[in-house]
């Protein structure tokens, strides 16, 4: 292959990879960011969810009680219809935190029962973020502090 052809192939490959990364970035940071509700970001909620540990405790508590209103509070937003229909109380033993991995404004909590849960710092408080493709993309692009 000539140098000219390999340069063209390299340019096309680079452009393709750049386009894929741009699409992933836009998908993760523009199209899949939840619509948080201002009411869940008052000074009271900022204090209540000031740390990942506090957010995890409230998350577990909302699952144990089966209270969808408490779960919405942990999310910082209203449940979607699909989430509301799938929300059920957790009847097992209340898990504790084994490990927290922080990366920028994100945290991944590993519980002692094997759960792995994502949390994000949003507008001064921590919210539970159910895992989906958008969360995974944001995690991929997260900046270490």
C-alpha cells in the first residue's frame, strides 16, 4: 500500500473513531441526563444527601420500606412510569457499604451483599443513578479529581 493510501485510510479511521466518541459523549451528557426536580435540591435535601454514604443509606431505606416517594427523593426526580411499575420493596437484609470508588462527581458503592450502585453529585447533593447505558457513558468520560 502506498503512503498516500495509508494516510487516507488512517484519516478515515481517525474520523470514524472521533465521530463515535462524539456521539457517545453527546448521548451520555446531553440526551440521557435525567430531569431533576428543583424541589429535591432545597437546603434541607442538600444537608440530607451531603455524602454518598447518606445517599446510600436513604436509598436502602426507601427500598426496604417500599416507599416510592422516598425513592423519588433519593433520585432527585419523579419516577418514570416504567420505574413506578417496577418498583418493589426489598425484603432482604439491609446491606452496608463495603467500598466506595469515587471518580469526579460520580461514586460507585459496593455493598456487602454484592450490590453495586451508582451515585452522582448533582447541584450540591448526591443522587442515586440507576444503571443504564447513559450512566456507563458518563462514567467512561468522568474526570478524576
